[in-house]
C-alpha cells in the first residue's frame, strides 16, 4: 500500500474533474469503479475508487481518492492497494507506486498552476 496526503488551494469541482481526467487518460486500462459525493453545510467530500491493470505486476491495482473541500481549501488523500501477488506478505508493489506517482505529479502541477 502506498499513500499520499496534500493540503492545497483550489476549486473543488475543477480539481476533482481535472484529477479524474488525468487518471482515466493516463492508462488505457484505468477505470472509475465507483464514487460517492456529499455536501454538509459548507464542506464537500468526494470519494473515488479507480482500478487499472499493472503490466509489470501482472495484476490489477486500485486507487482510492478522497477530496474534502471548504471554500478554496482542499485536502486530498490517495491510497493504492492490490499490487502484490504474494499470499502472506507484499512483494512487487511497483504497480501501486506507479499509479500513485501519477496522482502526485498531477497534484503538484495543479498546486504550481492554481491562481485563485
């Protein structure tokens, strides 16, 4: 399992849509498996679960992303799992790291370019 967490500024819906496009266009096998959205007063929360095939690992890897927003303050958590073929311990987690690296690259680009 690999994880990243960020606090940043941005437009909640714009960020979420751009992130979704980045993930789905970044791999021919990437798919949005499911999601959930909720608004509580002035706080928005979106959960997304993606999957893609890891050619190197020979298996499917999942990516769970939670985005919480209040105004232009955003908090993002991304967690990958499923990149191992071992029964009792994790080996070959390259697919998880590669999936997460795409998210990290996007978030860092978004932070640099956001002018809000």
